[in-house]
C-alpha cells in the first residue's frame, strides 16, 4: 500500500498556498500540491486515494466573475474533497480558511468567534455559506474540520487587489521614475493584519492541538490603513505624493474590524513573529523587482485601500 502523505494543499497557484508549503517543508512535513480539478469528483477521489493525506489545507477557491458561480464552485470543490476524505481517509483533518469579511460591519470591540456573521460582500456571504456546509456533520460525516476565520493578510506574492500590494506596486514604479503620485482609497478604517508566513504557521499549528470548528486567525492588533501607508512611504527612496481616489473606495467600508485571538492563543503556542514593518519591507522589495520587467497592471475598483 502507498505510504500516506502528511499534508495535501489545494490552491497551489494562489497567494497563501506557496507559503504554507514552504513553511511545512521547513518543519520537515511532507507537503504536496497536486494539479487536479477539484470540481471533478472522480479526479478528487483518485487523488485522495493515491496520496492518502493525513492533513489537508483547502486553499483553492473560485475566481469566476459571477458571485453565484463562485459560490457553486466553492461548494462543489469543498464537497468533493470532504466526500473523498470522509470515505477514504476518515481519520484525517481538513482545514478550510474563512475570512473577517464574514463579520460584516465589525465592531469597536475585538470580534470573537461568537460575534454575529452578517456579511456585506458576496465574498463574505460565500464564506458564510461554505462554513455552514463544511462544518455540518450530515454533509461531512464527522470528519474533523477546522474553519480558520482569517483576518487581513499581507506579504510577498499578493496581487494588487489588496491595499498593501496595490500601494507597494505604485511606490516601486514611482521610485523607478524618480518620484510621482500614488492613488489610494479610504485610509481611515482599522483592520487586523497578519503576515502571510505567520498565517501559514498558525494553520500548521492548529493541526497539532485537536482544534475543530471555528477559530479566528488574527493578531488582535488594530492598525489604521493610514499607518500602513505611512510606513510604506517611509521605506520609499524618492519623494511621493498621495491622492485620494473615490473609485478605490467601497460603498460600505466597515470602520473597525479587528479579531479576538484568545481561542487561538489557548489552543496553540502560536504568536505573530513578523512585524508589520518587516512585512511591508518585503512586499516593497518584491515589487521593486517585479516592476523592472513588467508593464503596469490595470488598477480598477478591485484595488481597495
């Protein structure tokens, strides 16, 4: 019989998965990210039967433009994976990431796992639906599932639809030009940021402690977006001006969305290790390299912040 694989990671072409794979291998964990269509139930069953994973981090998600199509795809992918795991590897553990978008308008107080989840965006609604499905025993047949509600993530490899990468890409181009102006959206909101490498470590540690159900993955530290931008501008090597662009602002932009990491802290010894400034330095360094041989991306309303 083929030896069991320690960790299967889906969504290998995304932002978080390469960091998860790298951090896992640094810990001596055998991590694989096979290329197969998760919407194809037979392909999923074949891969699970061949690899026999003991742990799964399911990071794949639909990129289709229509929100209903995204929801259908995401449910189908998770369902196919959990069906195959419950049939072939019922003692394994599956982690699926959620989002702070599930908390909707947020709160001035830190958001614990028991806080209301009334999402404002199609993405948040999709995550709420997916959470209900992947934690429902009649659907999962009691396979151990962790739903990691993950707050704002930043770090190398992120696309320009996220504020930090959006700003860093513009700053890098301004540096190449000897100066310039960058466009930003609403900087007054407060968020809870983690480096993607710290997020990867948190996911891996949750496997080791008997976690199950909903767990916030967050820092608990409030950071105003204007503070992040100021830090990035401080790292810049040329004079840069900032202009506010209403096209980059959301119709509904919660003022304060910060997580309560108490449960994560009780379950694990995990703590964030990478400072916000180090994250920003790494992201800006990456974009300095990327702009040297890439044409400017189209920055539309998807690039918020």
